[in-house]
């Protein structure tokens, strides 16, 4: 589902205030209402990574990328999560991904 601009503005305000709890809450509320909101998942993944919760961040980031396979920001941020996990090879691969193969449903890398 396409997000409306209100999440971005409200979320950015919480981030600017350095209120991670409010930002996380906003993402979680959006996901309760719209479970397939890639933007909310992407932001939630960043917030989880900032808290050192890399397993949760990986799950959120991978799901966001599956939902928005052409969004380069999703793939770049998923690469950052892999760096946090110490998976530097995966980080390089994820940062260069373009999306999923519509036919096979598999992730393909652009090199």
C-alpha cells in the first residue's frame, strides 16, 4: 500500500527531536493499519539497527525490499544492516541489488 505523506512528516519530526520511541511507535502503528507499508518497515529497520537489534532490522529491511523491490533506498539500508551484522560481503551485494525477479521471485544482483 502506498503511504501517505503524513507518516514521513510526523516521523521526521520525531527523528529531529531524537525521539526514537515516538518514531518507532509511529512505524508500528502504521504497520498495524497497513502491514505491507514498505516505508514504515524501512524506517523501523533503521530504528532497530540504531538500537543494535540487527536481527529485527534485517527482517524489517528484507521485508521492505520485497515490498518495494525497485526502491534503491531499501536496498542501500539493508546493506547497512548487513554491515552492522558484520556481513560485509552481503552488504555489498544488497547495496547493489535492483529487486526481485517477477518470474522466479528470487533476488538478482546487478554487477
